[in-house]
């Protein structure tokens, strides 16, 4: 069966061979809450979706209009089998409960590296920030080097104490990197991005081949596990 959990997912689970992130646009904070509950009810009244699905988490966007979905799969084949047999009936029930949901995009990734939480750190993230970093078409092979530079900067003296962890995922389309970062709270993140830029971070920002950055803020709204 399916159970709810308040625990945040472990992005470093070694069994996760296919992490997916998708975005839905629902239009208002009220519809965000309604959609989260519709997803929970739909999944709870059914058997767990697949033995290949490790966990499924929803996040409410601070913009009041979007939901981020993160699912951890053992393999893409497991996800494809779920799509063929079980996904549509669940989406139909959710759409009946909350008509007009816009499913904006679904992206497939593989996790490359992480700045993991320190040993003994038991803080519960008060803020999730996702940052998408887009690269020029001929720079796909340089994405890992860019991530390495970021992790070097995070390990240096300018590391932000409010950052709990950061997990860098390479988009399967070859065009971008997604950073899923856990922060203590909004204030810690605002202080981090509002401070002076150090030389390591300037190299990250001006790295050749980077087209641009786009970030979003979320709170963890629902966890579903077998």
C-alpha cells in the first residue's frame, strides 16, 4: 500500500537509477493545497505504483501557482512500465478533483555529485531551492566540470552555514544541470545570495558555455512511500 511521510527524500539513495522532476501549474495557493490532497487520496486508495518506485514527493512553489514533483525510480524501464499501466487512471482522478491542471514539463536526470549534509546534522530543511543551469549546445560535456567548480566553492571558506545539502543532476537531454538544494530557511538563502561574490563563485557564474540560471523556491508538501 501507499503511506504518507513528512520526511524529506534522500537524494543520494544508491538504488535511484532514474530521478525525475516535473512541474505542474495549478494557478493559486488554494489549488496547490487541493491538488496535493487529491494526489495523496488518489495514491493512498491504491496499491503502491511500482516496485521500481522508491518514493514520490511534492513541493509547493512559493509563487503560489506551481507544484514540483520528484520521483525516485530504480530504472527508466520501471517508470515506462508504470506509465503504460497505472499512471493515466491516477491522473484522471486527480484532474476530476482539480480540473485545469497544466502539466508543464517532465525532465529525466542522473545524479552526478552532491554536497551531502554533514554527519550529525539533523536539521529539517525549511526551504528547497531548485536552480536550473542551461548550457550552450556544444558545452554539454563541460557540465560535470562546472559542477566540480561549484562543489569546490561550497567546500571553501565561503561555504554558507544555512545550506544543508546540494544535489547536482545532469539532464538527460544534455542541455542543463539541476541543483536541488536544502536550506535551513528563507533567511539563510537570502543572506547567501545577497552577500559579496567571491572569486570562486565568479568563476562559476561566468563559466564558458553557461547560458543562464533560473531558480525556484519550494516547501515540502507531501511524501509518498511504499
